[in-house]
């Protein structure tokens, strides 16, 4: 970028203008002072203009796509990431209450005073008329079970109150539901009344935001850390099995005569090109209890008919199916690295007295490590964010963090938590991607 | 390596035990399925050894031995388990006879370097067997789906009729279901609408951008490249989540403010979302093609008075076309195969084929899925062949020798 202009380009610029002005060479040599281009402008300026034009033209070609990707991909993801800290629903729904809550000390153990209850009732009446109070209840329910029903039930009765005339409200509210007389309720509202919250991220790592600061979730609610661990563990298992299965195949393909290798390559590329759902359904057909593998095992008598192997809806099924699906992504980079290793190196090592194993381990293997690295990172990145295959063959034991994200988006509607989980996942992937860029370079990504 | 190694006959002490082991191994499977594994191993080994001894000492005629063995094992198979077993028997007979001679005549040495030790020879062939097993692992699931899709019953496994190769066990009813069922037809049609349009968008924008990126002075090339490749890097579930929020806002705006048709807006949303996902593939393949493109050709065209547009369409485009088309095929298969994003962004009227398969696999599992899978495998074989042809053509055009 901004480097020296190549001679041809200067030549072109000059040759296009020299028709009008006669022979440029004599012009340039007869001048004293700054060198001039054919049209009389200083050459330096003219070159800079040519360079600028070139840059503009390149950018004009790139611009439509760049804008398209930025608007419809980068921006939505940024917005989604922001959802993981965004929390203005409390402030927007009950603004007066939030302002009053600032004067109340949650740790004193005393209930808030009448002013707050009055503010709350007037907030709620507005919110109930706009039908927004249930949304607030749902939001607070993520943090403290029971809030959703509290808001829904109390809503019907608070609606009948008139904020201007019916006070004082403290006793009335506590009569409607005794939870309003509970310090915890108000503490929860106060804790989550900030506009930018770290609550979702704390939830994502099995902690919660409490008046006393971040604390661990109760034992029975800690599932996400376990799920992250399982995702990492299974992705690692898949990567390792891909290395073990991919390395011999890549070695064979790189060392066979190219005609044979091309034919065998079809066996690698065909799964690569086959629809993901076809392969997933094929594994469902293979692995299930009445499936092909079990039938064959029963038929040849290795497994009793009533003791069929359970190979699906668990971690085993997910690992097998995903290893199969991601194996081409391991073989292809390994193959392209191994192709560049000269077979003469091995022979040279052996001629100097190395055993087969030493020649492989000390000469060939170190040269093939870049291929393993590239393939492993690629497979790991792909595995860690997989959704479809674990959803179909994973059951409950073999699902990944992505399945949890999908659950929170489409079923539990806790979008903030989904966004926080997504942010963490994206962070891990980008870190790995950065490593991949350092090792392989984005420009060297090849397909097919 | 050419066949330079002189071969010689091997002693019986090597041939007989190895042949016995092979026979025993196959006998084990037949034995366990008929009640007794040990008997199977013994009978299998014995038959293989007797066969080998017969070929070597009695018949002394390879062709005759082959015919007899194949016929014998085929007949045995037919007697035990009908037509399918007969085919297994024929194959096994061919194998065991070939294997005996391969060992006895020392043919296994013919294609190897003369100085290899027996251990190295053994490793050489064990390695091939291991690789063969891995290739089997890669290809079996795809192959298994195909015959199962012709199942006459609604099972996901081979029925006894199918194993007996009884024509009554096979039918085209799942294909018939696919071509007559409204749900499947509508989703197939949706896929055929969405994927080509998304491909056209990503190919046209992507090719332009790749040409821009390949110019010599692009400020911030790495950053731009990273942004454009990001749809391939970001896990689909995250892209889908982001697009879910974004396109529901966009959809509301288009429907509410501009008053557009709901179905039409739905298609626009899915098409745009898929177009973004296809872009990295186009960028990567076209950039790779442009690396070998000779810039002096465009200069020559300009020199002879062509304007940039003419130069692009008459000089540059024909040369980079193979790369553009294979990028387009990648984009097409990305969209055609995509399910996570459409699941989040689309509504029921944009249900695509993969989406239908996904719900089919999760809920009412129907063997029609296998028929669809077979059709899709056919499509992917076609695409694979096209990409390979294009790659060779592109290398020829650029003056490289195709590998």
C-alpha cells in the first residue's frame, strides 16, 4: 500500500498524454527545475494523481460489497453483541421508581418508604395501559424466579388504583401481594435497573448480579460453564480424531502418483460437497438402535438383539458424525502442505542410517506440522460453533453451546443471555481465527 | 515405482498361515451369525488352506483354480442365504484365490522397492488397509443412503427382502412422495428460487470487489479482506442470531412503512442473508484466479482503444470466468444447503429444502428424507464434476499444466 509506482504505470500515464506534446524525453531533459510530465504539471504531482485515481477506482469496485457486508452482516452482529449488555427496559418502564430507588439503601434491610411505592404505582399504571409491565416481569424473572407472575397478577389490581387520589400505597401494595413487602423484590429491581448491565455475562458464566455484587448461581442452576467445557472438550475430541484419521489419508494422497491420488481425492471431495443434512441424516440412519450398524452387528452375532449399542443421542454420536463431516477440512490443508515435502528427504535420512520411525518423526513430521496446525484450527473453529448436527444426533448429552443459544433465541426468549453466550463464543472463535491468520494467512485459504 | 523388483515364489511356511488367517477372519463373521464363532474360524481357515494347497500342488492352473473357487463359494453362499449371500460368496471366492496366488507367487513385492525389509513390506500393506478403512468411513454413510431410499417399507434400515435382492423389497414410493407431496415440492421450489438469486447477488458484487482487491494499491487491503471473509469465519449460529434481530426490524419497516407484501419481504430477507454468506467463497476463488491474471492484457486492450467496460467484458471476464463460475457454485451450494440462518430469518412460507429435511429429521421422521438425500447427492456429484472441469480449464487458460 502506498509503495513505489511500477515503471509500467508511469509509462502508461505518460504515453497517453504524449501525443499532444511531442517527444516527452527531449522535453524532460531540456528542463531545469522539477521534472514535468507531458501536460506541464510536475511529474511528482502527476504521479500522485495517477496513484490516487487508481486507489479510488479500486475502492469504487470494492465499495458496493463492503457496504453490503458492513450493513447486513457486521452491523447486525455488532448490534447483537450490544444486546448482551443492553438493559434499558427497567429504566424505560418504571423511570420514577428507578429514580426513587437511588435513595434507598438495599443493605439496610428496611423496606423503602411511601414515596417509592407511590412512584411505583404511577409508573405501573402507565406501563399497564401500554401493556409493557409483563415484559418487565419476564425480564426480571430471568434473574429471580417468581417475578413474572408477580407482575402479571399484581398488574390486574394495580390497574384499578389512581396514583393521584388513592394513596398511601405501601400497605395497599403489600396487601395485593406480600412480595411487595419483601426487601428482596426491591433489591432485585434496584440491582437490574442500570442501563448497561453485566448481568447477562455473569449469567453466561453461571454467576448472578446481586446487591452484594457478583455471586455464583445456586448449585442446581449451574449448567452453562459445564456446557462450555463440554463444547470445548468435544471440539477437541473431534479435532484429535480428525488429525488421527486425516493424517494417514493426506500422506497417502500426497505420496501416490497423481492419477491415483486424483481418483482417491474424489472420495474426500464427495463428502465435502454433499449437503450437511444428507450426511447428518445418513449418520442418523447408521447409528440408531434399529440402524444399519446395529443391524449388521446383530446379524453377524457380535451383539445380542436385546443389547443393541446406544450410539446416538449422546456424545459418541455427535463426535462420530462431526468427525466425518469435518474430516475433509482437515485432509485438504494437510494434503496441500504434504505435497510440498520432497520424498527424497526421507530417503536421504534413511541413507544416513535413520530407522523408518526416526526418519518420519524427525524429518517428515516436523515439515508437516504447519498442515496439521492449519487443519486443526479450521476444524476446531467449525466444530465449536456447530448447531445442526448436535441438534439432530446429540440428544441432550451431546449438545453444544450453540444449541443453548438457539434455545434462548427461539424458546425461552432470553435474548440478552443468548447474546452474551454468543459474544463469548465469538470471542473464542476470533481468537482462534487470529492464530490461524498468523500461522496460515487469510489470503492462503483455499477451497476444493 | 515401476515394477522392477524380481519376484520369486514364497515358502509354504509363509503362505499357508497367512491364507489361514484371512480365511479364519472371514469365517468368524459367518460363524458368529450362524451360532458359533470358533467353528466359523476353524472352517474358514481350513477351507482357505485346503484351497491354497489344491491350487499349488494339484491344479497348477491359475485360471481354472479361480473359476472353481468362485463357483464353489458362490454356491455355498446361495445354499446358506440366497441371492445376496451368493454375491458375497462370489466376491470372497475371487478374493481368497487372488490372495493365495498373490502371496505364493510373491506378487506383493513386484511394485515395491527391492531393498525393503519384510517388516517394511508388511507396514506398507497395513498402512494401505488403514487408509482403506478411513476412506470407507468417509464414503459409507453416503453410499448407504442410496439403496435405503428405494426401500419399499417405511424403515430406515435394510429389510430382509432388500437383503435377498427381492424386487418386492424395492420401490420408488419415497421418490413419488417427494414429487407429489406439496410440502416437499414447495420447499424444493423455495430453494430453487432463493439459491440462484442469492448466488447472482454474491457473484456480481463479489467479482467486482475481488477485481478491486487485486489492484496494486488498495488502502487497508487486509482489513477489507478480513471483513469480507468474516461471514465464513463467524459461527453460523451467531450470524443467524445477529441477522434475526436485524432482519426482523428491516422486515417490519418494509412491511409497515413501505407497505410491501409479507411473502415478498420474507424472500428478500432470506435472499440477502444467504447472499452475504456466499460472498467469502466468491472472493476467495476469484482472488485466487486473478493471481494468475496477466495485467498487460488489460493494458493492451486499453492501448488499442477499448474503454474499461469493454476491456472487462471482452478481455478480463472470459479469462477469469472459470474462477467466477466455481465461486458461484460454492455460493450456490452454501445457500442451497443452508438451514440455520433461514430457520431464524425466514418464516414458514420461505421454508427451504434443508429446513424441511431438518424438521423431518427432528420430528416426523419419514424415509422421503432419504430419497431427497439421494437426489441431493446426485446434485453434488454434478457440481463437483463441474468445479473440477472448470479448475482444469482455468489452469489450461492460464498456461499451467493441469494437475
